[in-house]
């Protein structure tokens, strides 16, 4: 059982605030409260007796309200995820490359073994097998750091790939601050190579958006995109177009998060032009970039801009295409969760339930292991017409 479950609620707030790396002031700012208010809550001087306040605190801490109340019915699952994240944190805390400590490095795995292991881990991630990825990422981080410390001239692109994978995984699990560290490590390892920097910036943009820094995300992704933008898109390699287009998509999503519909439309249209040249069914630089990916981003952007109807329209249009099935499972399942949110905002909880059922069948871990999905699941489960599978899943996960 997570030790935080044994604490009074104020102490649990303090426990999770520290776990997220937040000062009392930063946490207070996110809640729109004073630092004194947070301090009184954590010391038990001020009671938390409003459901809305509890939900706001849980959202700011990226945990379920049930966890905040000490009622999580899945302590084993939570403990397993926390333990896995802590192993990743420990691996990211190593500085073998900088310090070059031979005694600390251990056995350096053969290059071909590392290449295979990294490729296999990415395949698992793209199939949304997050618990398995959590299990292997610490070893990959340690192995690549040792290899590059042993031979600084080898393995930098592969090291960037591992850091990118770690950042993507951690954002999925709601561990944004740790994901930021992984993305920062990717950027540092990529320095000097514009293509590697651009690839690492994809995850950096995701981290910034997840951290509520949409303006920074837009600025960083645009800078990286235009740094590698081909002079003539008609005479450019698909890989370069895919990377540049993906960065434009990330910038568009950040613009949507800021409520800038004009910039969002312009950036997505620019990305769509590149996607048309790349075509469907490719995965250059782990981007899965193509026309269908751009149109799914249009749905996500519409949702952030508050137009649930447009988001649903794009969802229903795009998922009828053959190319929809060519996208990675992780990408499709994440979109289905967005579709569920759009249906909810549009007042259609039944369709939202169907979208979540489809997502859970396609990629169970996308629904079961992503903290951000659990609130959507809870909202759908409260509807009297919710599918029985949704009710059962909500009960199993303790989010009713």
C-alpha cells in the first residue's frame, strides 16, 4: 500500500505536492490560492470540506480524488506504477557520461544488443504496453549512459531515442516534471545536431504543454521546425518533412491550448501540406506523420479551442479511413480518449462511453494507466446510459 494512504488528508496533499516537485507557492498559484492557505491545509488547520476544492487539488497534483482521500481501491497497481517511475527517476539521476566513473558504469552491452532493445521498447510503447515499457526503460537508460560514457563518439542518436522514449512514457503516466528532465536530457544529448535536436523537441513540446506552458511549447517547437524546414518541400526527404511537420503540429496544439485559433489553423494547414508529400503509413523519427495524423490533430485542437462539435466531426470523418488503422495503437487509443472528451462536452455521454470502450479494447493500458483518462472515465460512468463495460471498468479502477 502507498504510504500516503495512511496520512491525514492535509499530509497527503503535502506528500503528493512534494512528489510532484512543487513548492507551496507554485502549488498555490496553480490553485488560485495563497501560500498561507496551502500551508494551513497541509498542517490540518484548514479543513477541506468542499468537493470542488478536492477535485481542483487532485487535478493540480495529477492524481485521482480517490487517491487524495485515501480510498484508492487499486493500491497494488498504483504502487507498481510508482515503483517503476522511481526506478526511472533513479536512472535519470545518474551522470555517468559527465563524470565518467569506471567503477560505476558496470558492464557495457554490445551495440547491436542496445539497438535491438531500444527498437523493441519503442514498439512496445507504440502498442501502448506501458507497464512493460516502465519495466525496461531504467535498464535502457543505464545501458545507453554506460555505453556513451565508455565511448563518447558512439551512440548519441540512440541515447536521444531512449530519452525521448522516457519523456513520452512519463507524460503518459502524468509524471510531467520527471518527463521534463528526460526531455531536457534528450535536448542536451542532441546538441550540435539539428535533426536530433528537432526530434527531441517533439517530446519537449509535449512536456511543456502537459506542464501548462503552452506559449513556451509553441515557441520551442516552431524554432526547431523552422531550423530544419526544407528550402523546397517538393524536393525534400520524407524524414525531414515528417519531423518538421510533426513539430508544426505540436506548435498548433500549443496554440490551441492558448486559445489562438488563427495560429492553430495556419500551422495545421502548413503541416497538412507537408503531410500530403509524405503520404500515409510511415513512421519517420517515431512521428507516424501523415495526412491522417494531421487531421487527428485538428480534432484535438478543436477540443482545446472549445469546439466539441468540430472535434467530433473530425473524429467521425478520420476514423472511417483505411489509414486510421495504419497509425500506432498508442496514437489511435489516445485519440479515442480525446473523442470521448469531445462527446462529453457535446452532451453525448453514450458515444463517449463507446469511444472509451473502443480505446480500452484496443489498448487497455491507455485507459487503465493514464491518470488523465480516469476523470473522463468517471464522468462517463456516472451517466445512467453508460455501457456496462464502462461501469465495470470504473468500479475496477475505483473511479466511480
